[in-house]
C-alpha cells in the first residue's frame, strides 16, 4: 500500500488530501499532519479582526471531515522532515514514514525580522492566522474606546499584500459605520514601489485604481517603505528612493496597527540542502516536485517562487487561492 503524508491542514493540504482520495481511490494510505485540530478559512481572517465574523464561524474540526474519506489525521505538528529516510518526525517524538510527501504547510511568520513587530511580544496586530485575528479583534475593541491614528501595511519582504489592502478597506468601512472615522487618521505603509503593485508588478491599472480608492477614503500611504522597528505607539519607517537609497525617515504615531510580516519556510524543513532555499521555501520543478527528493511535492505559500521583479525594498510574489488550487491539481 502506497503511503502518502501531507504536511499542513490548510487550504492546500486539505485540497490535496481530498483530490488524492478522489483521483486514486481507496488504494493509498493518506495521512494529514496539522497544527491543531481545526481548519481555518484564512481569507475570512480580516473579517474576524473587526468583529464581522467570529472564529467559530470560519473554522471546522478536521478529523471528522477527513475520517469520512478514510484519511488519517494527526494534529501534533511536524518537528522535522528527514527526506533521506522518507520520514517525518512529529513534535511528540513519534515518526511517520512515507512513500510520497506533500508539503503544504504555509509559512513561518517572520515577525522577528523587525524588532517590536507582531502580536506575540510586539506592538502590532496580525490577520495571518485565525488566533491572530481573534487577538486583533480584542485589541480593536479596546482601540474603539479611545480611537486615534491607525497604521495598516506590510514589512519588507512580505509577499501577500491583498489582506493588508482588504483590512484597510474593511476598517475604514467599520469606523464609518461606528461614526468614528473622523477621529482615526489611516496610513498604509508598504515595501511596494507603489500602491497596487501587490508583489506582481501591478495588475492592469491597479496602481491608478488603488490610489483613487485610497484618496476617496482619505487613506494616506508611504511606499518603498522599510519598517525598521516598532515601539509602543511608534513605528520607525525608512522611505527609499527608486535606486534603493534612503530618502526619508518617518516616526509614525499609532494607537492601532495591523502589519503583515515577511514569510519564511517552517523550521521542520529549514536548512535541508536540496529541499529548501536559504529562506526555507521548498524548491520545486514545473510539476511541483522537488528536484533532489523526487517523491516530495509542495503546494501553496511554502513553495519557492522568485520575485516577479526587483524592487527598491524587497517584495515577494504572492500565492493566491487560485494558484494554490492549480498547484494542488498539478501535484495530484
């Protein structure tokens, strides 16, 4: 019996599990290794952060769903991948052997790239995970009692700008509904060379569209921006010229901030030569297969994709939901 192990129980990992079972029938033994026992619909996290949804409304238990398809599930998480022995070590000391491995873990959130960034020991909020979005909602409720300047954006090296734009629009709308918008100056801080770049060099007239939308909503922006550190109520940002040289230093006051971090690969694969690049992202060929360990595939945010173009401040290429679904189909 062929043994397939899937690392990750998010959109990519769950899709791989279902499609493999549907395509290959009852033959292979399929095991999904997740972080905890819940699946979160990540695209809804921005709504959770402003109270438009609850965490319970965007999460489902994984094990019962997979069990119906005779897919095993282990929620303890992966400690280390050992590709030379076709083995995954789990965080409780157990190991699982495989014939094929699909890595669909998503990223490690690199808040530690910027001192003071992030919700865990830092001063900014995140919507990258549902627990982060829930914590952001708790902080937002406190902010509503004493509103003031608000910063939304992304750190240098970020590669998923859509949620930041969405959150800026959502929080603008929510504050208007609460009749508080006039008390909250909003500024968008991004490493993108212009708003609407998205890490893709723009999409059609996204630059003109986003500038128009921001102006209409009285949202200011700083582009080519590298956030260097965050303190309580203060964000230090270096704005750069087109040639990458520093242009202006900003010290921005805020009472609430949601900043997306850069991404890295997860610790379980970091530093494995031939499997991951220096940032820990999985190397793949056009068939989603690792060139060195040819029984290992990868889909989603954990995949190594080079930037679309060089930018004065580093930006990465995003992996959208449609792209992830296409990767899943190719892998299966």
